[in-house]
């Protein structure tokens, strides 16, 4: 049963106990974001929130996809694994060789079903055009300012429709839009994205670029706009498959673009390639760090239409876990089968950990049938669509559970030879990656952990002794995490006060050669104050901050054994001589936190939840999106 509107989805969420209605006024500037952040980081993702009093005629829906149950409700499936299996069966049916007449005839019903999911146009106006504003004003909507150092208010769940001017093929992508004034926004399409390629074509042709932005409607539309679809494949085919019903499209009123007739809001307009680009950002991004301001195209609004009872959807992103983690999990499950069946039949499973914010970490397990097969998988994945942005890839044998972190780390320590099983490469990085010396390009690390053989090294480490000795080594060592050592996993995590260390390289060299570290497989350095007890937080922090070829070093210690040193610290300090600006962590300001604390009891939204930002405020340097270290 396809959803008829976003309000229909809200009703289903409420019937399933997955929605909280916030009836009192909450300011779209920072306050909605702060409340949403508190709920989204609860175990299991908390609840969806419908803010009914926003100072406008439109309620705001947040965290709608922010749990496994809610993403399954959105995609109308009982489980993500079930959806993966359904795609696998469909692909098997379509790609199966057919020799006889009966075999071909038997496939016709499935092929007819696929044809029934193809989008189609309809005449007349759609439900999305019940109310028309030919004199548009974006201030009618409760557009959020999400974080204190954001450049302004941002539309965060837009489905941006563009048309290739040569082929006429539609693309639907999701690119944040900073509101500049009542009729202008930024259009933050990254250089690797299809929307940016369309823009370059219009620029080459010297033509205005028509754009239509939709919000709401069936949540399958929103998901499809985020999905890594092959270029020139219509996202509404995926949406049709997910909802088991074709998407009906209606023409916009001022641009020659079709949009789903049942979305909640349509913002029509154009981008003039001849215009000077606009200074867009900063923005508290899904990486957990601010993406910094840069030049992007300017979008001019020509018309706004909407349902008479439209809901304004928004998402809040920041330090994981947040709502986008569950959207990424759906993508991980849905697109595993196409990768296996068309590219890597030896791939048994793939997991993109939440801490890796979709592109920093990928874990795979494979059938290792010949020498070098793991490297074949590496090369194929790093050349496959958006997997080209992956920074750290680890391959495991079939015996490993990719959701058991301790098992994976233990296996790496026992089976990986640092001298032979680590491979450093180079390639494109996500535009939002801040760790590399160069914009959108840097190094990558592949760890071949497919060996089933142990190195047969039995070293019992005294975790308490190591902690005491390391802490005593330098007053600049703030905290030591020995949790892994206590589980016989020889990885040590050390938090340092880096700003007070004048000779950083010398400090690292001396630390790694301390006699107490003999037998340790890896030492991880972070500047996280005393937050190193949270392993998920450490993994997020270091994977975001490392450029592998620069920050992952294989060191021969005093005993001539190899130790992996991972420098997961921020590279914003003068001694680092980093050539780019380094962003601060996304965190709410103290004033907003206090204000929400005080209003919580009368909002009637459940038991008090402490602000997640309290952990990060003291880590940031300077009152800005950029770290300011003298």
C-alpha cells in the first residue's frame, strides 16, 4: 500500500507508537534541532517528532526515518533484510538465462510487474498544486537553522529535480539549500553528483537551468533521492519498486519539469549559469563536523505550490548516530544484492558502520578462493559508483560477523601482518572530507584480513600496568582506554592534550617505543579529552580525522616488532602545518541547551533527555565553524 501523502505516513507512525506530537511553540531556529538531536541519539533512534506550532502555517516533521522500525515503515517492508532478498529474487528472475519458450513465458508476469512500477505522467494539476503562490516567499515555511555556526537556515530534505539538457533524462538528488532571501537559495550539489554535471552542461550551452524542488509525499520518494542509483537511471523506478505502485507525475507551472503529483510542497525555479556563484555555508554536516563555506550556484524561485494541509519535513545531521544512519543502513542492505550479482559474486556481506558516516569505513566478507582475490574486491569497490569515496576498507573471511566489533578487531590483530596486509592507495574523497591535504582527493587504506591463519603470537599484556605506565609517561596524556587490552585485543587508545605538545612527531616516536608497549598491535592517538571510553565515538573521530597514508604508520619498535600507529588527532595545530581550514565538531551552543532544558517540562514530550552536545562543547576551539588555534 503506497502512502498517499506525508500526512498519511505520519498517521502510520502514530498508530505504531513511533511519533510524538509537540503542540507548544518551538523555534525553528536551533530549538527544533536541539530537541531532535536529543531524541535521535537515544538507543534505537528515539521517536519521530511532529512540531505542530512553528510560528507558520506548516508543522515540521523530524527524525521520521530515524530508527530501523521507522525506515522499514517508510519503505513498507517488514525488514531491511527482507527487502534485500526481494531485490535479489527480482534480479535473479530478470538476469536468469532463458533457453526454452516456456522459460521465457514464465518470466513475463515478473517483467510485467516491473513495467507497472515505471513512472508515468498525468494531465491536469496534482494534489501538490492545491495552493499556488506565483509571488513566492520562502519565509512562509518553518525552515530550520540547525546548528549555531550554520550560515543561515537550510532546507535539509529537498528532492532536487534536474534534466540533462542533451539526453532529457531526469535526475532526482538531495542537496542542501541555504536560504539567502525570500526567493533565493544556494544549490549545494557536489562536483561528483549528477546535478552538478547537469549544471555544467547548461553552463556550456549558455542556457537557464530549470529546477524543481519537492518536499514530502510518499517517504519512498525521499529515500530514492538519497540512493546511489546508477547515472541515467530514474530514481522514480526505485520508488515505484519500493511502494509497489508507479509514481504519477504532474507538470510544474513555471518550469518544464515533472514532479510527483502527491508530494506536499513544490518549489519551482531555475539556476542561471551566468550568475556569479554564492558564498554558501558553513553547515553542521552528517560527518559530525562543519562543512565550511564555499562557492555554489544560486537558485531563483519562480513559484511555490503545496497541499492545503502540507507538512514540512526536515532532517538534522551531526555527530552520529542520527537519522541519516538508518537511511544509510537501508542503502547498505538494498544495494548489496546488485553489487553481488553484477560486480562481485564472491561478496557475501558488506557493512558500512554508523561511525564511518557512510563513506569513511566499509567492512566486507568474501569467499577467498585465490591469491589476490581480496585485492580484486578492493579495486572493484573503489571503482563502483559512490564507493569511490570510501576511505578505509577491511576484508574479512566468511567466519567473521561484521556486526561484532570485538570479533573483528581480535581477528585483525591475530591474522594481519602490518608489513604485508596493509595497502595504501589514492583516489577521490567525498567533498565533505576535511582530513586530506587536498580538496576531494586523498589516500585510502585497505586491510586484507581474509587470512584464516593466526600469527601464533601469545602475548599476555597487563592492561593496568600499561595504563599506569603510559599515564605517567607525559602530563599531556589525558586518558587511556584499556578496554580492548582487557579483552585480549592488543589495541591501546590514548587521548592527548595535543596543543601543549611542541614536538608532536618526537612525542609519537618516543611513545611508540616505550617498553611497556611491547606486544601491542596498534596504538591509537586522539585528542578527545576523557571521552575515549566510548569506542564508537573514538572510531567516528579517528576515521574522520585521518588521511591514511599520512596518519597510519607502521613502526618498528625497540624489540623490532611492527606496531601500527594511528594518529586520529585533529590537524589544526600550528605544528601540523595543515594547508586547509580545519572544522569544529557540530555541537549546540550553551544558551540553546539551557533554553531547551528549561522548556522541556512544559513541552510534555516525555522524560528529560540531556543534551548530547555537552560532551563536545569543550572540545571545540573558537566560537566559529573553524578551529582557531594560535
